[in-house]
């Protein structure tokens, strides 16, 4: 959308560099998310604090500025250019009294922008704001549809999308990957004795602990209730080592809610794409079977883990 928008804008208001700045969610910064023209690679991804520079002031005050020194922006953005800009026009992007960001045009050719240029830029910004607001709303809707609202990680729907992508890649390149099925041990007892708020807090903490043990390229999702599923590009030996780390992270963590401490555990099973199936359902069934075998093994270990006085060492019952 921005590529079409910026190319048409060039015919209306001349610029050397056109930057679309959007305010970051829950932040006091605006980011150069799309850039067209000269020095695009230098601007893109840079951020400015609200109120700082020309663009920061425009977003903070919801008012346009033009014919200021472009260095006011370049300095706060920490950008150096070979051929200096001579003038700038920045207009806020507003939708239903909400500020989305700013449209800023930098020119190395014009000595100044005329009032007509400002009016045209504001008119274009108004049209752009409608399109941008719709795009952001659509993006947010998509994100919510693929995100578990409690933990903030991916949900079961997102898992199916990601699995199909990984499966297509694996078939194309003759690769493989692993699927982990994880189910909490002793979780029902928390809901029964501490209440569902404590259970929700525990689920959120488990998601955080699991994510901390996984690599950035791994995929973690909350599959259902107290079940989690991960997709990993590691070989069987590494899977076993990872499972031990994941279980140690949960088993050894003291969960706290309203002053009460409690322990839970996690049983894990895994399946390999290709060897155990090529569809998500096949791998889930295989991993689920292995997970319940692990749960039975852990239950047997807990039953036998008693000290001479008959007190269980591990404090959670497996369920």
C-alpha cells in the first residue's frame, strides 16, 4: 500500500525522501516503518521519542510543521547523509481523534515548501490515515485470532498455520523437525484448591518459563487448557536434552499466588516429522502417546520418591 501511495504522492508534492512514521503500541516512540526515496535504508527502523525533532513534535502536538531545519530530525534519528536536505514538511496522521503517526517529506532540491504544498500534504495524509487505520485494525484482528489471550503466545490455530509452513519446507528440502506435546502435572489441584485465578497465573508463568528455554526460531503455542505444543528444528539427541531442561525449569520453579507457594510439573512427549507422520494430527497423536508414557513414568518415580519417614520428596501429584 505504501509503495503505491508514495509513488503517487511524488506527483503531487515533490520529495527526496518520504517517511511514514507510526507510533509504537504502548510506547512514547514513533518508528520509521516505511521509507521511499533516497537514504531509505538509513531511515527505516529508526525511532524518535514523542516531542523530539520535527516529526516527534508533530505527532505529540497533532499539528503540522514545514520549512524547518531537517537536521532537527536527523540528529534525533542519528542519521548522517552525504547530500543534505534543505527543507521538510511533516503532517500528523489522525483517525477519529487518534494519532497514528506522521508523514514526513524531506527535500534536497527545494529550498522551501509552499503553503499549497502543506495543504496538499495534509489532504493526502487524511486519505492515508483512513487506509493505515484499516490496515492496522486488520493486522490487530489477525494477531488476536492467532494469539492465546491469557499467555500472549500462539494458539492452536496459529500452530496449524505454522505446521503447514514447516511441513512444506521440510518436503521441499528433505528436512525434518520435531513436535513436542507438553501437559502439566498437578494442575487440576491448583484450580481446585487455589481457584482459577491461581491456575491462570500458573499457566502464564509456565508459558514464560517454556519460552525462555526455547530458541528464538522455535515455535511455542498453547494448544488447549494446560497443554502446550512446540515445533523445533533439532535432532533426537537434542530433543532429549531440551526435554530435560524444560522439565527441570517447571519442576524446580516455585509458583506463587496471593502468598501461597505451590509446585507443578510437566510431562513431555515428542514426534518427528516424516518418521512419525506427515500431518499435524498424526504427529500430535504420536507425541500425545509418548507424553502419556512419560506421565506414567514420572508418576511411578514420584510414588517411589519417599524419604524414610514416608514423606514424598516431590510435592505435586501427577494428573
